[in-house]
C-alpha cells in the first residue's frame, strides 16, 4: 500500500507541475469521474471552489428512457464522522469494510474526526477543497468515501446508456437546476498510439494518450503483461503502475523497456489502463513481430569498376534483402567525395537491382565512396559497408573472357587451375587474383601472388574444402588502374576428413568378426574400406557412406588362432581418414576351405571370361548352404565381393573380365554353413598375359 501511495503521490505531483493541470486547477465548478468494476460503477468528484451556502451533494442517474433520478436517499454531506454508508451506495460487505477503515484511520491519526458543520465552515472559509484534500482522496478511494465525495452505484448495467450527474444542495434545501458535472461510462475511452523498438536486444515499448482523454478518464497508469506467441506463456511485467514520463503538445507519453524479452521472438503485449479509483478500463493489445524490428541486412558494395572508359560501375548482392523485402520502403545508392562527410542519394533502386553505372558529375582525380542504404516502413535507415574508388579517367583494360576453374590434385596437394581467353587489349598489363576460400561470398585479393602475365594460373588452395570456392581475375593497366573482373566458382571436395568417434571389433555367435563404428553423418564421403592386417577386404562398393556396421566375410586360412588387426577407412573424393585399430583373436575355423579351386580362361564374341570351379569337404557338404566369391577387380590391393544378394549355390561361377589389360586377377571362394558360419577362403591367381586384347 505504501508503494501505491508513493506512486500516486508522484503522479499527482507530476499533474500539478503540468501546465494543463494548472489551468484546470484554476477553474471553478466541479468534476465527476467514474470507473467500472465487475458489478458496479465507482464515482468520485472534486470541487474547485465552494459556492456560498453549499452544504452537500446529490448523485443522480439518467438513462435513455428516464430523466434524472436520485441515487442517494439523503443529502451527502462532507464530514469525517459516523455516517450511513448505505447512503453512499455501499452494500453490507462494503459498509463493514469502510467502517473498519474509518476507525483504523482515526486510530492511526491519518484522519481527524470533524462534524459536517465544522467541515462546512472550513470549506466556506477556504473557498473549497485544498489541493492536499484532493490529493488524499486520489491516493485512497476510502478517504473520498469517508469525506463524502464518492458514491458506488450497484444498479449499473453495461447494456444501459447511462449518465451520472453531480448536483449541488444548498443551505435552504434548494438543489442546483442542472448538474454541475456529469460522467458517462461509455465516454471513457483510451485510444493509445503504440510502437516498439529494439535496442541491444531489449524490447522498448512506446505509447501515447491524448491528454484530455487521460484526465477525463481519471487515468492513473498502466499494467502490462506479455504473452509469448509460440509457447503461450504469460508474464506480468509490472508490479506497480506505470505513470507517464513526458507531456508534449497535448499528448502524454510512456516508455517501458522489457528487460526479460527475447527480441527474436513474437509477443502479444496487453496494456490495462487503471484509474485513480483503482478500477480498470478495457485493455488493449499490441502485437510485437520480431521480424519487423530486426536490422535489415543491407548489402555492402562488392566491387567498383571503370566501364566505357569514363563511367563507374558499382556491383553488390541483394540476396540478403529477399527475405525482408516486404519491410523495405526505399532502397538507395549513395555517394560522397573523400573530402566531404555527407552522402548524397544518387539513384533510387529496386531490391532486385545488383548493378548501377554512375555517369554523372564524375571528376578526374577524385576519390569517390559509395554505399547502399535501406529505409524500412517504420522510417528507420540501415546502411551497408562502403567501398571507395580513385577516379582517374584513364582508359582501362577489358574484362577477361571465358574464365574457367577446375579442381585438381597434384602431388597429393589440392589445386585449382584457372584459365581465360587471351587478352587482345593494349591496355591490359596483367591480372590481379582474388579468392574466397571460406564461403563468405567476399572476394579478397591474394597479395602472395604476383601480377599474372599469362592467361592461366595453377593455384594451391587452402582450407578444409567441402564448399564452392570463388575466384576473380581482374585486369590491370600499366598505371595500376583496374578494370572489371571476371568471377567463377569451383566446387572443392573435402580436403580434411574428420576423425572417427569410435571403432570396435567383436566376435558374434557364429564366430564371425563384427565391426561397428561411429562417424559424423553430415560428412560428404563415398563410403568405407575395411582393412584386415593392412589388406583391404571391402570397399565403398560394399560399404556406402551410410554404413556403420560390417560383418567380415573374407577369412584367410593363416588368420586363424592368432590376433588380427582390424581398421575402417572413410573414403572421400580426394582424401581418406583411417580409424584407430582394433585387434581381435580369431579362433579356429569350424568349416573347411573349398577344395580344388580352378580357373580357366576363355574368350567368346570378343569378351573374356574366367570359369571358376571348386569342391567342398564331403563330410561337411550337408552343412553348407552356399558360397561367397571375392575378386581384386579394379585394384590389385583391395578385394570385394562379386556375389551380391543371396549365396551362390553351385560349385562353379562365370566371371567376366572388364580389364583385360591387367597382368593378373586373384579370386577367393568361401563356404557358408546353414548356421551362418563362414569358412576361410580358397585362393587362386590367374595370369592374363596370354589373353589377346
């Protein structure tokens, strides 16, 4: 309660200092104000003078179909004394409450008992209520009731078109013919103008109210709450009422900073006006759309080139504006001289524009600075980074033609080969090389490369790759004046693969080696190799980039009863990355290797084939479900399975040779039991030198 009194006191003091209030305070007569509650209208009045013989008041009500009729049964006299509270419209509960408050204020010394005769005498002598009296009543509606300057109407209905009137009652019982002040609930309207801004991530709310409406409503301040549109979470932002901070040209202004808001989220703010009677007027809402208040990503100047010998052409990118194009009111290109501070708008642009040729007012020997500016629909300006050019008027070289870029790995190092058409211009002395190797979209001159005199360059690139690199070749004349450059993009594969998160080798229930690993899913790779004791037994043809498990199917007879070392290798476009090794003891085999493996060469209709055949252990033939075949096709260092899908059932296989130029092929065959066990492989190497091409 003390905080409320303090705030009300500050509010009243602010009113007294306001010139508009000082004019109000000098007038005569009275004012009648009111505020709606859930079940009643609270009325409150003030007098600004005290006519001779005035002794009390009557409160009357008027509706659409009736004249003025009195609400109080007896004249309401000003006094601080025992009173019939029902005469002020109070119900039983309200009467008990105000009686307790009255006694409490007397005991605390906040009020002193004074009869109506004594108070009337003082009012007539002083010419009416003093400012302190009005202040006490505004601070506490209970004081207004106790003094006899308030009334509560419980018969009020919102559906009625109702007006209230304050009538003077004089010493001779005569009543004023017309009300000295009136109040209509429907006329109390607050129509604020609200806006917002964002500063350092904080949401600032700014609103204003017409000064006349403010005083007419008896407004004291506002309560504010906030609802997050996405989650629906509601937060009360004000523990105490917010009074206005500024008065200007008939408008009262408020400013509130929402310290706890996230300026990147959408909110609905609810403003509830509260009167000096502590009643609430109809709340109103303000929609804060974060997208409307974030900074407009104004593009920067990319480059400036001299064209047509005497004109300046300015380039920029507008992709950043596309998502906010509805917020753009105006888009300009601005220019200033190096010796002036003020930019001048030289042309109005469309947000789709990416180029402009400046042809007016250019003077040789001047340095010009250009920038882009965007004005949003709220009138706020945003600026891009400027760029400057020294204008000489010297004839410049022509733009390089047919610029191409190709990625190449040379001696295990990444390069880009750039080439362009030979220049026939006499003004071209050489070329400057610019690159963007970080994907920022901004080309930076590479000062480590001297002026290029030919029409190509082999450039060793840096970085981890995995994105589009951008390069530009800019022509230069003998005096160092640069012309318009050509730009090209080149896709560079990953040059540095990430490490494996984990890798392990275990034996499953069939005594088969089962490998599993974790590797970043977003990495652009072809697939994986599997290595056993340094030898490749599976390739990306067997293991795609999504693979994370593999059951080894190729076993050599010599691998049993010893520790074998397993490893997985990620295969990129140009580089690879091996995991840590995982050693595992391999027990003896349950199945025997296929026997009598043979390979016969034949040629048919210009194609070469190998006819493979084998036998199996007769004692185990009932246990064998099928066979797996492997070949080192494509690489003499890596094996991969040539039987895909279901197991091969027969003890023979026809293999077509796709590379008869190789010196030899090695084939391996393994048996698979009905339980899923795999035997060690039988192996044969076939010499191809006798096959005619």
